[in-house]
């Protein structure tokens, strides 16, 4: 049926995709602004983006 190497490769690819999705879903701009003591949605353009964090 399926080769064991193919299954291992498939498991690795799915694991990497899930890890990338999890890391990408972390709102870094919120974490940085909270560390600075700011509420990012109350200042600047009121959008939670990196350009608003650097202002």
C-alpha cells in the first residue's frame, strides 16, 4: 500500500504545517504593546498591526 518513508514524510509535513499555523496565530503586536503598557486598539490607527505598534 503506502511506503513507510512516505507516511513519515506526510506526518512531518502535517506537523510542520500545524506548528506554522499555531505560531502564526500568535498576535505579536498585542504582546509587544502589552509589554510596553499600551492598549494597541486605543492608539494610532486603532488597528492591531506592526506599523501601529512602532508608533
